[in-house]
């Protein structure tokens, strides 16, 4: 791990912290509107936002959408077994711990230097049942016992792109193995015009799960700009009406696609296999300006 450019952050400090991690330059930038909230950036690209005083607060729109999925994955407040592929600042693991006390969670984050930085500067609640593994997401997933997880969340980016081996049907086979029957998989996907990656990911999930939904900004779905989309997959009916209501009421409203409309959206795209998988497209520079 590289040496921090700033002294260790003290409680109440508003100084940014920066350090070289395996994935590039990590920066923890204070949120001027929330006393103990921070944004994690890697090489200038925003990755996570954490409010240490209110871990149930989700600032990023895609994380709010995954938050809705977490809320609807089981009865309110019920503890769950959750696997997070991609750790960032552990925002979603903190959210589960805050909204579903006594949950047991595994976070798989390959960047050990980033894990060390976040643990030091934004420590996890000592009572949270969160285990962090510093290994590749697919390798870490393979260590999850069969049928253990109520929820698997994939939010893995390397250089702002999802690695190819986390986009295939074989990867989803590992996800299904780790899930309990009827449990939920959610993935943060990123794409822009002409949405070939997104269409392929939906087709791949449709080949492995009976029920799908996609939550995204309407402008992204229309191919007007690059952005995030949250894919939800399960083998039981999804709570589409409530997910739609929650997404529509967000500060940045999202649209939910499912059923025939989502099938039509794929445009006949074929499922992705390990042999043909490629990383998701890089975002245009303008995305982070």
C-alpha cells in the first residue's frame, strides 16, 4: 500500500485523504453537507459514498436502487446472509448491517490496499458481522458454501470497467450455486450507446434465472447517455410494483423494465460465455467531469 498523502483522519476532520492502492489513486473526500460522510474516488472516478453517522443513507443513485432491492429481498428488518462482490467503501454492507441487524455478510474485494485504507479511515461497526476477503470476486464467490446466500450483489469495477470473467453465464452459475432457492442476485452494470454490453448481460441472466428486472435512468435505457443500470434476477416472482414505486420516487427517478419489454430490449442478443466475454465498455471522460 502506498503512503497516505495526508495525515490519518481524526474524528471531525474535514481533510481529504489520498493513498496509492492496487487499483490506482484512492481519495477519500469529505462531504461538506454531512458531518462524517465521505466519497471514495479511484483515479478520479467516484466509487462509493459513506455516512458514518447514518449508514442507511445512500447518496449514489445506483446504490439507492440496490438499496431498494435489499429492502425487498426479505421482510423488513429480517437478518440475511449477503455476499458483496466488490467492496469499495463497504457502503452496501454497512446499509445491510444498519437496516437488517444481525445479518451475516461476506465482502470480496480484490484490492487489499484499498481494504486497509477504508478499514483504517472509515472503520466498520465493531458489532457488524462483516467478513472481508481480499481476493478476486469469482474466486471469493467459489468459497461461499452452496445455498448460503439470501442475496448476492455484484458491483465490481477495475479501471471503471467490469472484468470480463464477471460477465458470463459460467459466472452466473457460481452465483446460483451460492444462492438459496428463490434468493436474489443484483448487479451494477454500466454501459452507453449502443448498449450492446447491457443487452448481452440481460440475455445472459435470462438464460440462468426465471425472473428479471432492470432499473435505470430512462435516458440510459434510451441510449442517450452512459450510465448505470441495476439488474435484478431471481427464480421467484419479483416485487415489481413496489420496486417501480420506490425507483420512481428517488431524487433521480429510475424506470423499471421487466417481462416482455425487457426481453424485447435485448434485441436478440446472445448469452455471454467465458470464451467470448469481454470487459464492460470504458466510460467516456465526460462522465466524471
